[in-house]
C-alpha cells in the first residue's frame, strides 16, 4: 500500500537512485516527509496504522514512540541517500556565496513576516553573491519576490513539493554556495550543513498563526541547537549536528533499503488501484480534518 507523502520533494526518487533503480517503485510504507524536531509525520489524520513509518532520525523515532505511533523504522533522510550517489563534480562555489531560505508561509495558516528587515540583515551579513530561495507560494507573490529581487539578490524556487526533481535541484544549488542561511531552523539548513556549508541562523523569525509564535520558536531553536548560535562553535560542529538531525547513522546499504521498502526483485509491486485508493482516502481525511477544525474555531 502506498502513501501520497512518499513522493513529496522527490524523496522516493532519491531512494530509488540510491538502490540503482531506473524506475521509482511504490514504497510499501509511509515515509517521513520533512525534517522536524518532533515525529516528522505531519498531522495525525494522515497516518495509516497498518503502514510502516520510515523515520529519519533517532529523535523522530523517540518522539513517535512517545506519541504511541506504531510500526516505526528509522532509515535516515532521503537527502542523505541522494548525497551519497551524487558525484559532487561542480564548479567551485564563489567565495562568500550565500544561499538564504526565508521561513516560508503555509497554506491555510496566517503568516507574519518582516521581509524588509530580513533583507537588511542579509545585506549586513553577506560577503559575496546572495541567492534567495523562496517557497513556491512566496515566489508566486510578486510583492514578496520583488522585494528580494530589488535588493539585488538572485531569487529562485526549487518547485512545489509534488515536483519529483525538487530535492535534486536543491542539492545542486546548495553545492554552489559556501554558506546556507535561514531565519528559522528547517530542512534546508541541515542539508547545507551536512554538505559542509557554513550554516547560520539570523534575522527576524517569521511566525505562524500569530506574530508571537515566531518569538517562541526563536527561543526554542536557540536553546535546542546551541551550535547554530554559539560564536565558539565551528562549521564542523554544525555538520556533525546536521548528521544527527538527518539520521545519517541510520542510512542503510542499498540491498537492505530495497528489502525494507518492499522493492525486492521478484516481489510484486502494490497494485496501482491500491495507490489511487490511498490517495483518495487521504484527500478525504484531509478535507474532514480541516472541516472539523473550522467548526471548532467557529464554536
């Protein structure tokens, strides 16, 4: 049985490349779709009890167990597998080049962001060319995209999360820079640090639901990830932490990963009808979940 989250950002494609598959088989389980200090498994209504949950890190595993989620198996982040099969043959990154990932808005959620102040702080920090990578929704908003363009920055977008080449584009862009920056800790920062880029966090922390949420998260990230804020910490310290956050120690050999994902030669793949039914099931669950949340807020 397949889960629609498995294709987000091209994660299934990255795992298929690692094991030497030319195709992208259906994963027999539910793959964690992004970095999180919690379970990384998104909202509870999207979970399917009978599916194995493939988690990234030991921290995600501990959080999932504490939440009472069953059928758990840590395998590391798909980015770790993609990096392992990428030859890294590219032009050297320009000196001081920085790629910035402003914390992005989320569908159906209020968003509080001070882009102008962030741009001022990027200018103060930058010592070389700057690339700003915006989430697709923010990139589509001319009033947001133009702020960064008018500041003289190169502005890009890796694509929507349904884009199978998202992660591969991200790897290429990260390797083309010396510094990765954000204002709120997330996947991109850990990816860059894992590759050996100097990872920095600065600027106004954008908030979700209410402006004060950004301040609360800033206090959390400063306490939880001291390597990112302590002036005495080195880039190597941050690279080591990135490996832990991405579950690099859980990376499996190709043959073992194939077996775990249900890709053993000779094993029949899940029927396409099962996959379609799963997508339909989750779309229905999502609609019901959001309807219930609206009713609760209106009450």
